[in-house]
């Protein structure tokens, strides 16, 4: 079976081909690609439209890679007719038996809508922009939203206001993709519910995700943690709602003065949202309690997770955040907002603790429960690890994916 992937981000082989350092997300796709290429009856190609690169085709370790070059500095969510036609040309040239589109965020899901490409297409649901867009600004006030937009960014057509406009446009395109699509791959009750509401006749296949091996090779242990420490690995947008974690830390600081919050990434004080985050930390008197870890690769991140008391995610909307899944796979006690697909990943009181999104008082209470009970922390972590090992088992996930492919090809 010839399988052509369209991905939102570049795969590691493409970074190597252009002599670049791999950055960003999409790690589950590269891990899945490595597992899938071991299947003797599968021939693979991967295509990606990417700003700042030229049209390229090369082969690496038996996999064909195509890059549809886009103008430099083009928004991730934008495209033009030339990009669309180039991706259709790639499809016709490589002649796959099936097209697998990873994500609804970009334009790939519309490649067969005009019916000039007669190839079955299946779409993996990642996030759902049409739902995320309602939480784009998080809980920020109108004044805070305006202060996020710098004058310099406005002059150059950049910044959060322009991102919001592009996001809304992409969300409308996504609705077209979901309503016109025939087959989808999902992982949570939430993405299934929204897909079926928009397109009741579409096929839906439950397929798990693979996680980076570094998170299964290490495990969390109560004996090696820094007590009263919290880690969250992705704070970069208002939707992630890190402000609620700040408020919870301020509450807990009264009883646990050494409390420490570590955040993945770095704050750049000159940039709109980052500058807002830095000011909130200062105004709440948390400068000594919060630290930024910068960019961490998989090994560094797994080592960091193993040393903290609690993993916390406070997003106002998520489908199946890999950061949470990675923490569970390591056996960490996790506290997460009851939002989107997270209840499909966290069983309350067994594999983690849940709280109402945006409710800092309840979040502080759930973290306090873990701080005050090692038995609870260990039980939650052990159950989470057991479930994550089952949910992200490579053999099972590959089998699920191949079954989905075969079901729509035959």
C-alpha cells in the first residue's frame, strides 16, 4: 500500500536535508513514521508546504519527502492557489493508494474535494480550530488584548490581532474540511462528538498516538522530586491559561512558601503576550517562585519532569495534549482542567485530578491534595503510567492505523 502523508510541520529528515536544527512540535508524527516504515507492505511519502523553502523532493531511508515551497514569513495558517496546486501535483506524481492528512489546521484536507484526485483521503484530528477560536484570547480583558499588540507589529502586519484574524479564517476553512470529509481519525470523546455533529455520515476511526521513547524510558519517583514544585511545559498563548496557575501558586504560597513553578519556554519581555505574562508574575509577587526552562529536547524534558512534584495543565481548550500524556507515561501525578478531550485522558481520582478550567481556587486545592499526601501522588502516578503505556503502545497504535487505512482503501 502506497501512503502519502501531508503534515503541518517538517519531519526530522527534512530538517537534516536542509542542514537545520529540528524545532517545534509534531513529534508524535515522526515517531509514528519510524514505526510505520517497519511494515513491509507499506510504502511511504511525506509532503509539507513550508515558508522559506524551495520545492524539493528527496528520498531518505526508503521514504520520499516532498516540500512545497512557500514565500518566506508567510503565516503558518495561510496558503495560496499555487500551494494547493503543487500539493495536488505531488499527489498525482507519487500516485498513492491513500492520502493521510495530519490535522485540519491547514488546507490539505480539501485536496480531493474538487474530485480531480480520485484517491481515498483520511484526516487525523489534532486540535479543532473552530472550537479553539472561541478561547483564543483566554481570560484576558479587552485592555490586556490591546496591550498585547505592539505598535511595531501593527506596522508590519504582525502580532496577535492579525493572528486572530488568520485563526478565524482557518477555523472557517476547517469547518469546510470536516463537513466535506469522508473519513477521520480521532482519539477522544470530544473530537468524535464534534466531528459527528458536523458530519454525521463521516467514518470515524479510533487511533492512538505514539509518544517519544524518552518518556517511557524514565519514570517519576516520589523519592527524587523537589517538593512543592509544579511544572507546565507550554504556556505560549492565552488559550493555555497560565494565569490561572499563577493565581493557584499565589494561594498555595501562603502554606507552602518554597513553592516553585517551572514553565517550558522563555519569556521575551519585548513581545506582547510574553510581556503581559512577565508583568503578571511581577504584580503577583511571584518572581522568586517561577522559573522558565527555555527550550528542552525530549531527553531534557523527561529529566525535568522526573524531578517535580506535580504536572499541571490549565488550558481552556485541548484535544489530547501530548505534554499531559508524556507526564502520565512517566508516572507523574497530574492535575488538569476539565476541558475538551482531557476527560478521555484523565479519570478523575484515579489517573489524575481534574478542576473546572479557570478556577484557581479549585486548582490550588487539587495541587494541595497531592502536596499533602505522598500515597495519593504515588497512586495517581502509577495508575496514569499503566494507562498511558496501554494507550500509547506502539504495536497497538500501528495496528489501529493500518486497520483504518485498509478499511477505506478496500
